[in-house]
C-alpha cells in the first residue's frame, strides 16, 4: 500500500494532458457542441478525476469512501463507454460531409473520420474489459489498481490527439487544406505510450497484462489511416452504425 501513497499525484499528469488536448476542441465552440459531446466530455473528465481521488482514499485511511465511490465509479465507467460508442454516428456523418465540403474540413478527408470510428470500437472494448478485470480482482490491490489506471491510457488518444492536431494544423494554416494530419497523431501516441510505460516502470507493472493491452490499443491507433481507407472497414462501419 505504501508505494501507492503518491499515486493520486502522479495521476494528475495524464489528467493534465487530457485536458490540454480537449480544451480548445471542447471549450472553443462550447455552445455549438451537441448534447452527446457534453455528456461524453464530462463523463470522461469525471472518470479521470475518480482515478485521482480513489487512490488517495485507498492510501489515506478512507477505505469506506473508496468502496462507496468504487460502486458509483462502475456506473460512470459504463457511461464513458456507452457515450463514446454513441458518438460514432457523428464520425460517419462527418465522413460523408467532408466528401463534399472540402473548404470546411480541409485536410480531414472521409477516411480520417472512418478511421476514428474504426479504432473507437476496440478502444472502448479494451476499456470495458479493463474495468471488468478491476472488478474481478477487486480483492487484490495490485491488480485492481493497475487495471483501472491502465484505462486512462486506453482512452487518452481522442483528446490528446485532437489537441496536438489542432496545434499542428493551426501552425500550418497557410497550407490548408493540404496539411499532413497523421504525424501529429503519431506524436500524441508516442506521448501516451511513454507516460504509460513510465508509470508501469515506476509501479513495477511493465509485465502486467493491463499494460500491454493499453500499449496494443495505442499501437492500433497508428493504423487509423489504412483502416479508414479500407473499403471493407467502411462498409462494415456504415452497416453497423447507420443500419
């Protein structure tokens, strides 16, 4: 228990990265955001907050609060997963709109939005699996804690990726709509994997299954472009999401 005494402080780092990434994208057009966007943003943000306060309660003699919040947290985890999947319809709609509205979407072509939708499914499945594993291992502190911590790095990419992408595109606005958008996403993934492995090293979890599941999710993110350009993937997504 002693080695997790400062875990809540370390968890402020991924929280800061996530908020940096999503800040402009969410708050920049706050009033124009759809209700689903607001719900997903706040469920995701509160989930990150939970993974700061829960380790604090567990390591500072407040186990009763930790257990009570843990029950509420499972409800919250379901909300994070469901709201993320529910927004995939918007990805398909953006893919279709970007095909005819080049001036509005610029370098973000249909394949980009299809790729986002393609990686969202395994990302949220991995998130849900990790949460379930944390429940199964709730009586084993080491496994319980790390399965939950790993979820932060499984779902960080959409927020951090947007933030770095917005900075990158903004710096090269003169080249719109011919800016290369993937390098910034590769960079974002590199940051996430580095943070994950640094945390895993610090807490002796480099060989833990949760660590490598989170790594696998982020490696999959690197294939956003070929997945988004695949006609088979596009057909499957449109069939599943649009019906």
